[in-house]
C-alpha cells in the first residue's frame, strides 16, 4: 500500500525535504514502478485529448505531469552519488535502463510531439508571455533533438541505444568508484608521509582505521589525476605511488577495467548521433548548446593550447632548475610538478600555500567566507537546522532567508569523502523551485575533503576553499532561479553555460573584506598577514601554464572521442594510443603535465552529463572573467551589484536564452581578453 512506502506520499518536512530516515533501499524500485505508470497515464491524458492543442491542455499539462517521478528521482540520485552502498548500486544498475526507456517513451511520443509541433507552428497566434513562448520553443527543440521526428523503426533502435548507454554509464561509475577505493595508497609508516600536516596525518590514520588497518595510513584518491598531497610530500617515492595509483584507475585489466566500457559508449553515442542526423556525438551535443558546433569549440581550444603549452614549458624549466641545483638532481616527472611548484612559488613570491591551511578552517571558511559573501552581496542569511535530517549524518542542513526575512529554501552541505561517495565535487537539486507547483528550492553541495579524527579541526587547502566557493555558486543558481515552470528551474540551462555562475562566485575568495573575515588562524584567530594576502593575489596567475594545459588536454580528449563518426568509432581502438595521438594533435602531449582526467577515469564525460561538453568550463570562463571585470568596475561587493546579477542572470534560471540574459546583465556580449589576461595567455 502507498501508505507503507514513504516515497509515495508527500514529505511532511519543511520545503518537501525527503524524510530520509524513514526511507529504506527496498522502497525505491516499487516507488519507481508506480511513478513510471503514473507519469505515462498523465501523458496519455494529454495525447488522447480530442480537443485542439492549447498551451494549457498540452504544455501546461506536461509541466504538471511527472511530479512524483521527478521528486523520487532527485531523492534517489542524491543518495546514489553521495552514499552508494552496495545495495544502492544494485538498485541503480536495475533502474538505469528502466529510466532511459521511460524517458524515451515521453520524449519520442509521436502524438505528444505532434501537439507541441502544432503549437510551435502557430506560436505567433497564441498570445504567450515570454516564459511561455520560450517553454514552447525549448520543448519543441528538445523533442526534435531527442528524435521525436524519427520513424518507428529508428525510434526502436534509438531506445535500445539509450537503454544500453544508461547501463554502460552506470557501470563506468561503479567501476571507477570500486577501483578508486581499491587503489587507495596504504603507507606503513608516518615517515613515508613526511611533509603532511598533523591534521592530514590524522585523516590518513582515520581512513586506515575505517578500513581495519590500525596503525597504518591510507591516502584516498581524488577524482582528478593529481592529489593535494603531492605538493608537500617530501619523499619522491610516496608521491610516485600516489600518482601511479591515480593514473592506473580503470585500466588495470581487472574486473573494474573501464576501457571496454568506454569504447562501447563511444561507439553507441556515435551510432545514435548518425541515427539522429549528425556526423558525430560532438556535433549532436553542441547543436543545442551556446557553442553551436564542434568547430567553434575546437577553435577556442586550439587558440588557447599553444600559449598554454609555451607557458607550461617555461614553468617546467623553472622547476628543473631548482632540481638541478640539488645535491642529487634528476629529470622532472609528473609526480614532482606540484612539489617543486611550491618551491618555485616560495622562491619567487616567498609564499608557501601549503602552510596556509591553519588559516582555512572549514567552519570559518563556510560561515565567515562563503555565507558572508552571499549575505553582503545578496542580503541572504543562513540558519542551521539540526532538526532536519539529511541522507547521511555528515550532511548538514541550513535554512536560507531573503533580506526581508522571507524563506528562500534549504542548502545542504556534505563536505567529507567516504568510500560510498563518488569522487569530485558537485551540486544537485532535491526540490526545484516552481511557482506553478508552489515549491521552494532544496539544493545540495558535495565535496570530498578528508575527514579528520574526532575532535580535530578540518583544515582546507586553498584548492578546497576554491572548490567550496565554486560549488556554492551552483547552489546560489539553484536557490535564486525564480521561474513558473519546473522545466526551467535552477541550473536547468545549457551545459556550456552552467559553470558560469559557479566560476563567478570564486572571485570573492580574495576579496579583502571576505578574506579578512574567514582566513583566521585556527588557534589564535589572527587574520592572514597582509603580506601573505598581497602575495596570494600576486600569484593568481602562477602555474597557469600547467593548470590550463591539463584542463585543455582533458577537454580535447573529450572532443576527440566524441568527434568520431560511427565508422571511425567502430574500428579497433587502443585507448592509450588514441589518447596519445589526440594529445599530440593539439600539442598537449607533455609527459610531465598529464591530462587532468584520462579516459578510463573521466567520469564527467563517460558517466556524468558532460559528454562532448567538458569544454564548458573554459567556455563559461569567458563570461566569468568578463563578469568579474564588471563587478570591479562597479564597486565589487555591493548589494546593488548582487541584486542586478541575481535578477538578470541567476534569477532567470533556464527561462531565457542564456546569452540574451548575459547581454541584459552586461549590456553587451562577453569579451575574451579578460580570460586571456587571467590565465596569462596574452602574447
């Protein structure tokens, strides 16, 4: 009975927050079965309506449909990404093809598409407001893009492809999580980890204890190729062990090997693109993004690659010079880069960023940094709600209020790494805002910070501080978007625009009053010395040759895989050889600057939503850098600026063409020069 399954009844908690303590794994699949059936019935009522299509009986009815399924999906996938126990993983594997088949049954419904196409063709006669008109345009484009106009034979094959791809991407993520956990590096002696802080050693000891390895130390791997500890570990062999383990993920010939999985993904995506009338998956994806075509993406990446490569070579020479001056010199290798970069930074700027962690205590960074910037800029405030349960004990719930005291929504922060959480950092929505449905937003930020032993403070690296500000930018987008239709809620914007608000939010990290507020010594409360602050600002473009090169290499790999035609993708491909050839093509085949993600652990594109879209970060950064210039020109951290940014960009969600929204905010299109200057790519 429905009353016995909490997922089939509306939550009684504030803001519709799911009552996670009452939900058991066995509740999910039966609830999904009912939600699928209900959604199909709701759509059938639309398509079987004998009246002429209207906005109300077609598009509005479609927006009202699928509510149970949407709520259930967000509830489940929040857990499956952040607390994927074996049982949850089995449910996800079962669910993946079912979800793909259901989505196709809606997106490829000929009768539904016919009604929407009828409305689209007479849109000028319908007296729609701007959001309604854009909803009609987007629904028509999205269904066309999905294949709704194909014949039934082609649709049947398309559905097979989508179901198989959903299974493969789920398998890729499962393999990666398992291999990442299995390759966590075990050290027998603290001396092997010389250079780590007491807090970092405590975290490594706690990770070992959690695995039943008392007296040892475990360094868990990050999603990207490198690792924060590589910058401080004095023992070269320890650095090498961590780097080698990271780069081996998904390619060891064991049960978690991802090479065969990713090759099949590439082949099937290419076949699907051809079926839909595109020469490649990249052409298919970019046709409905702001970029418009792979050629536009490739042009930007190639334009940036050459100066990035030159800068990285200059950086390599500086690192090698320091090594050559040592008593036992050696050729620089990838696992040495971060360690000697800090030596160069210290020599050039008299700055050791690894020694700054006592000034970046997590609680203070959150409340006096991230939250403080949002309060100063937008007037919003935060109250922790210990009475509201999240999906895991480590996840904390905050209620967010507007400047006038009205309720805005809930923000959940899940800071710490664990074996059941996928790597990286992300934002997701549990409840989207919608005036139509009367809902307010509930958003989540996930990071993967090592958890110290009980009673010890959590001290962040500068990179982790940056990640927290970045992900909170996504959260603000989800909290502020104020739309009528759930289709446009939160971060439901073009993929190559979605990173823009999060990158803009990073600007407040070094803003004087924000930095002075949160960068306080964990023991003394003293602020970061002025001299250090000046050096931090001076080094913002430091090591950008490396950072830009490793990112562009990954973005190019994504494009290379997904620019293959069906015929090319069907050939016998050696993954390592393909990578080497692709990186040589763009001139980023630098052995000491490995790609940020190699194919076998490139979750963004083989299990996440960034396939043929990893370029989005640099594409969005053009807008971001231009926006930062606007803030500086207009007085920076001022409520008037925040209100304008919130109203004209964050607040519109997906209800407006994003580049049109940007022009409305900025008064013109974005210019690339600020990005080139930021990354030191100006000749």
